[in-house]
C-alpha cells in the first residue's frame, strides 16, 4: 500500500508526478445546483434517481456502505458535494476542445435526466434561494465529521459545503522548477480570477452585496484561503511541510471515517495515533489528507486552481482556456509581470475582490486592466499551442466569454444584478431545457 516511511517519500510523490512537456493535460471539475419545484434543492432520494438513470449512459456506480454515492466512466467521475450539488470531475485531456466536448456530453445526459424527473439546473456559484438549514444532506460518512469540525475554525464553512459551487482547473507541471513558477503565478492571479469570473450575487432571493459571494465564503472557510506562504516561491518540500503540519480532519481506515482528534499528519507518520494502534499512513492516507486542504490553489499530482465561480454552459470552458493559455503557452511572460507585484497588494486585492470585483486594485491598475493584459497573454499562449478542432479553430475560441466581460466591463454578476432589478425575481437563473 506504499507505506510512508519518511518525508522524502512525500517529496518523491510530487516529483514523480512531473510530466514531459508533450504529456501535459488539462482536467476540469464543474459543480451544479439542481432544483425541484418551488425553488427547493434536490435531496438524496432524487440524487439516487438521477444516478440510477445515468447508468443508461454507461456510468458505473460507486458505493459506500452499499449506497451509490458517485458514478464513474473511464477516467471521469460524477461525485456528490455535501448539499447534493452534482460535480463532473473530468478526465485529464490534451486540449480545451476535448474538455469542452466532455462537459457538453455530460450536460446533454444530465439535461435528459432532469427533463425526465422534472428537475432544473442553475449555474450560479452560490445557492440563490435556499436557507442553510433547509438543505438536505446525504449519507457520505466524511461529511458528518466535516459538519462538526469545519465550523470551529471558519464561520462560513457550512455555507461553503452546502451552498457553493465552482469550476476547478487542473494543470500539470514538468519539473519542480516549473511547478514553482506555475504555482506562484496561479496564487498571484487569484484576485483576477475572482474579479473576472464573479457569478454569485444572490443569497436567499436577494442581492447579497457581493459580486462573488462564493469567494467571500471560501475566505471564511476552515483550512481555506490564500496563505501568504503560497505567494512565496513554493517547493515540493515546503508544500509537504505545510501539509503534514496541518491537523487531520479525518482518517479513513478499514472502511470507516474517524475524526483526526487534533493529531497532525506528521503525528500519524510517527505512529502517535493510539486509536489506530500507532499504525502509520500510506500514500492513500496522504492523498485523502491533501484533499482536506481547501485553499484557493492546491497541489496533488497536478496543480488545482479553485478560485473560479461556476457559470452557465456557454462560458464554462472560458476559465480553463484562460489558465491553460497562461500556464502552457505564456508562462514566462506572465511570471515576469506578477513577480513585480507586492505580496501585500495581492493579499489586499484578494480580500477586496469579492465585493469590488473588476474595480479592485493591484499596484497601479484595476483588475479590469490586468485582466485585459493576461487575456492577451492567454490568447497568445493558446495560439502558440496551435491545437485545432475539426473546423481549424485553435483553443482561443473559448476565450470569447472573458473577452466580452472585459470589453463590456460587466461580469456575469453585474449582468445578473441588472436583470434582477428589472425582473424583481430570479426565475431567469434557471437554465432552459
């Protein structure tokens, strides 16, 4: 089971995940809220119906305690968040064209099932209707522990778990040096990510005062945020040190989730956990622990960018395209820009961006101005990659949504706010079948 004997084993875990330049891929994860009548979120009974219906598209059930809690097909999964948000965790693919095809195939499958079950989808990044106490839970065991532990260190942790959705972009690295550069760039770009992709201005059927309330919630989530150490030059050893000194949220052993009891992963490595008879962890335990770090950027065997609000399907591919162009095509030019920024300015912008959006300042420019600069670099990077679809279009076609936002100086949140002031209700948020 790949038992961990020393910190070097964990550093090697990340080192061995490096890819060759021609092997780098993109993974996209995307969450959705589903509703039934009267703006009520689905419960686990409805989730079970959805999962059973999706089997006809060759999805295979994944069970916990003999209950279906996820589906899998090839290298992708459909998973379930605490409030029954449904997530497509896509396969690692070589181009945004393929990522988009994968997402739209899933959308079409989900649309058919929703039509059959009379359910509706919303692509806002914070539940616009439900009160926290009214949202149904599901039987995934680890969420019971998270319900108890997470609010102790983050007052909005439960809102994060039950009322938010997002888009996540997963990118590879080719060496530790390449990882350091990409990780720093993505950390510095978090405020820009929040500003451009803001899409969560509603809470309990009212304006909440934020462009990206989801981002505000994540800033007040246990084990989350943007630590100052993430804005420094990160190495594999440094990330290992950060992770092993973090208390365990839970431990999964013998098909049972147990509380971390205040022990750190380092304590686990030293065999100090009495309830486990001083057993030591394996790589799977480490991977489970890495998944409980809820920061804006995260390292596994790839870099996870987690700072984007979700959006409707016609802009879903824009975020992944934006970051792919920067990381895989214009990394050095992008890095040359952010290395001149002050860490304090980035952290201040991070805190202000959920409310101020594109008007937030870093250095001497607004996020709107910086956004245009990085959009051009992303477009340049995607054209340099020159990966084309059957019509001869490269991946830069997926930047259209970002271009429109920056040209019109209005985010999704801005447009939704204007629409709400006209309509006086939120029915327009539901996606058309």
